[in-house]
């Protein structure tokens, strides 16, 4: 019998058998035992330790939320991967070049934002309005999280292949600096950059990969070759250094600088570090990258 919608269980109030997926819970009338319904994803927790749990009553169903934990040894990296998180893409700087993974998060969020606005303008109040807003909110979240997890899996796999740490920008308090037009402010506040960083961080730690946070100041405006200030080269996305001639996409510059700052932070001097551009033609230096 539930007196509340959520009941917290300490580890001595329940026990779970991960071989046959049964759980035993202590009650005032004695212990009760029942079988859990689960999917294939749960099989990975069989070797983990069990912590606290919560019984949650939702509609006519009862859910058991269990915290699993395991100890992971963080390895010693020999290289660093720089990850630059942007509104519509994630750019990754590696020892052998760069890759860009397109997310289209900005377009997805604007689309669902406009859908919600249309619903709010046509249906002023009531259960139907709340139901529709909730439905499209869940769809938006699922689409974004699916993209985030696919990108994170790629970043973690690359880090494991090269025994690298993952460097991310420290974006703490960045929302306080967003002071543009009303539309731009709304768009940037809807961008969940920290969520992607959080997913990368916990998946990296599960695989023993160190995470490094570096100063985000000037990562896309500083030349990674000579340290001079970059200027736009006729286009918003392309930056050029007047001192050394480097010309590259601003996201590539950002990921490159993040990687170099990560190398300096853990004092790694990898011979594979791309400190010089691989392509030079008559003083014009261009860095190429793969885009997906």
C-alpha cells in the first residue's frame, strides 16, 4: 500500500538478484518478492554494486529506480582530444586532424519552439493544451538526447583508440554573458551545451578516460600557431591570422585551441600534436577537416 508517490529504500531495505532479476523489499508485514521487467540494456549492470533505490508510483504502475555503481581506474593519457561544442555541430580536434559532427540542434529547437508557440496561440488553456505542449516537449528532448549520445559514443571511442584525455571548455556562468537581441537570447538559452558536456563526462569516466576543463576565453579568436588575434576573412565562419597566414573555420580553431590547452594542463608533449598546419600553399595555410 502506497501512502506516498515516492518511497526511498536504503540498501538494507531491499535486495536485488541480477541473475533472475527479482527484488525483495522489506515491509511492515514482512518481505515481499517480485520479478522485475527489464530490457537488454540492464544486463550491463550485472557486475556493478547496488546502492539506494526508489519505489515510484505513476498512474497504475510501480517503478523501481535503482542506483548502480562501480569503481573505475582513470588511466594516464598520452594525448588529448579537444571537443568544441557549438549550436549546430561538435568539432573534434585529434592528433591527426579534425572531424565535425553535425547536430542541427539549433534548427530542431527552433522548430519545436515555433510549434509550441502556435499551440499556445490557438489553444489558450485547458488539458488539451498541456497535453500537446508536453508531447512536443518530450519529442524534442528525445531527438536531442539521441544525437548527444551518438556524438558522445564517437568521442569516447576516439579517446580509447588513442589513449587520450578529453578536453572541454569551462562554460560556467556563460548564460550571464548572453546579452544580445531578444530572439538571440532566447535561442542561446534554449541551447543545452552543458547537457552534452555532462553526457561526455560521465561516459568518459565510465571508460576510465580523464576529463579536462580549460579556459574558454578566446579559443575561437586566437591563432593556435603564433598566438595572434584572428580576424574574419570575409566570412563569419572563416578566420585568418595576419601574422602567420593561418586560415581555418572558427570551429576548427576553437577545437584546436582547446586541445592545445588540454595538452598544457596535463603537461603532455605529444609528437603527434598538430602545432603546424599540414597544408601550405604560397604562404596561405589552410586546415582541412572531415564533416559528417
